[in-house]
């Protein structure tokens, strides 16, 4: 009698296990999922400067002043549809673009000239990633030259005083345009970015060794 009961229980147990397996999320094909990738808000706080914000920079060597304003800021999400042929699921990926313009006063007229144009695009290591803390790597637009990089945990943050103003959270980033230092086209940029402010110091070094150092004097 006990044996008969055991045989009756086996198919019931099998049905329960099969039912559980169907509901197991691990069994879902990721190609049918939607993945969302956005930048770390911790890192973005250093570069996401609102349009209309202006900065007055002083060239250290000459004392000359430059008026720089944020003329474009685009934090947007691009949808990439599912592509079954390449086994790529649908993604919503955040990107960021920033433009700063300097206004030169020439013949009683302010002439706008691009001072900085940069962009950041999210990277992901596999097509099955979702993240709300992606690294922010800002590059000069159209180049591979990084002018800002920060992870979510903000490694490398230090305080810095510029023109008598103390900034408690600053990230330094330096890079070259890829030319040899002996090439006349060589240029090295060093940026100091302060949290919730933007660029507080910029140093440009040319092939002949000449440097232009600009310090933030004030901002709105």
C-alpha cells in the first residue's frame, strides 16, 4: 500500500517542479527584456551645468578676463530597438552633451566663440546590462580626448582653493590630443571640475611648452 502511495506522489511532485521552473525568472530569454542604462547622478553633478550659467575666468599670466556661458546642455535618452538577428535586446541609453561659449569683446561687439564642446555616451559591457550608476566619461566632441571621468563612488575627489574660494569636492582630469609633444599641433588640457559648479581651473599646454592657465573668478 505504501508503494502505491509513493507512485501516486511522483507525478504530482513532477508537476509542481515543472510549474515552478516555468515561473523562474532565470528561464526568461533576455532578448525579450528591456534594459535601461543611465549615468551616475553622483558623477554627473560635476558636469551637468544648466544653460544660462556663466563663468568669469582670469588668465593668470595677463590678468585678462573671459566671459564664458553654458549655451547648450542635453541630457537625453535614446531608444535602441530589439535586434533578434544580432541577439541584442531593447535598450534605453542615456547620453549627455555640453557646450560652453566664450564672448570676446571686439570693436564694441561681443563675438561668441566656442570654448568647449563635449559629449558623453554610456558604455556597457554586455547587451544584458541595466544600470543607474554608469561612469561619466566626457570627451571633446568628435575626438577620443577625455576631459572628465568619474565613477559612481567618485574616487579621486580632493579639495582645491582657486582665487581665494575653497571648493571641497574637485575632480582633476588631464589628457592630450594624441600628437607627440614635439609636434606643433600638440595640446594638453588639464581641467578641474567642482561639484555643482563646473570648471574652476583650466590649463592648456602647447608644443613649445607655453601654458595658459585660467582660474574661475566668479560665477552666477
